[in-house]
């Protein structure tokens, strides 16, 4: 399996705070990696480094053939290949759902309006919101807005999708519909890395679980490792129900 993402001995500090302390892991094509761990363990920072939203001080990061650690990295090229979705969906309130989705394909990829509109309808259908193209974000529930944010990323036809706690701000009844979209994406072969507190989801969908603790990859393995932790830290984490 060829690696889409490869972190090797990555180091990152904020001032004297060592946030990533020799992080290494790989994600192969079509793989779904769930990154779990206590708050502050470095999960978001790791994700942000993969998309070059942070620079690193040591180690290497290869993503879809881009050397992300290289000072000469072309960030625009990298971000054509990598979609990222955050907890806050950040849709433009004055644009319709369709216009929100068309923005990047027309501006960044110079797609014609008609092609971008077709694409918008295609990705909206994939997230089950084909009927909402003409709506404004405020007319949608939080779960629906997050699905639009996912659709907006998909419209750039990324090779890799990153999700950082995309359901954390949602009510439990809206969480399920977003997880369903992510599960469909995974089943469709999308390579994904997701930071999540949804342990049941990680167990079910992830081909690989990366447990981070104090800026290190403490344990990594298939979803079943959550049932048989080999470190007391992961046992504690899983046992706490977080
Ligand atoms: P997690 O996502 O696992 O909760 P983060 O990667 O967000 O952890 O944060 C890890 C550590 O890095 C925390 O101590 C946090 O305060 C610190 N940190 C994250 N981002 C910044 C930043 N931009 N500036 C300074 N410190 C930061
Ligand atoms: Mg985080």
C-alpha cells in the first residue's frame, strides 16, 4: 500500500511547550486513520502540520507526494490535494449553499460557473442535501451546515480529507448524520484522517487508530486495539469514556 501521508519523527513546539515530540505514523491510500487522545495531546497540531498550517522544527512530512517540511513547499498545490474540515463550519452567511461550494472551484481551479454548479449539485447529493442548494446557511441545522462544509471540501476533489472534531459542536441527534456522511466517504475509498472523540465510530470505521499522549504516538493499531490497550494511559483514556 503506498503511503498518502507519512510523518517521520516530527517535532513542533510553541515557545517552550513541546507539542509534537517525535511523532511518526503513516496512512495508506484508502485508509481511515482515527487520531484520539486527551485534550492538549497534540492532535489538532498534527493535523494542521499535515496541511502546512503550522511549520515544524524537525522531522519530515510527506503528503500526496508533497514534501510538506520543505521550505520551498508550494502550499497551494498541497491544498489542492488536501481538504480539511473543522469543528466550526465557517460557511459564508451571505452566500447560498450552492454559492459557498462553487467559490473555491471557480476561484482556485478556474472552473466555469456551469461546471462548478454541476459539481456543487453532485457533492450536495453525496452528503444528502441535494434539495438545499438554494438555501442560506442560517436556514440549515448545525448538522446540515457541517455536511455542506464537507461537500465544499469534496468539490475540490481532494486526495486526502482531514477532519478535526467535526461533530464536537453538534447535538447528539445531529452528530449521527455527519458521521454517516463520513462513513459513506470512507466506504467510497477516500483516504481520511480524523480527530474524534467518537470511540464507537473510530472502532467501526477506522482501519488505523493513533492514540496520542503528551505529544507522542503512544499506541497505534487497528480499531480493535481500543478493546485491548497495552498501555495504562490508553486503558485510562478508553475507560474514561471520552
Ligand atoms: P489537541 O487537539 O490534542 O487538544 P492541540 O494540538 O490543539 O491539542 O494543542 C496541543 C498543545 O499546543 C496545547 O498545549 C495547546 O495549548 C498548544 N497550542 C496549540 N496551538 C497553539 C498555538 N497556536 N499557539 C500556542 N500554543 C498552541
Ligand atoms: Mg484539538
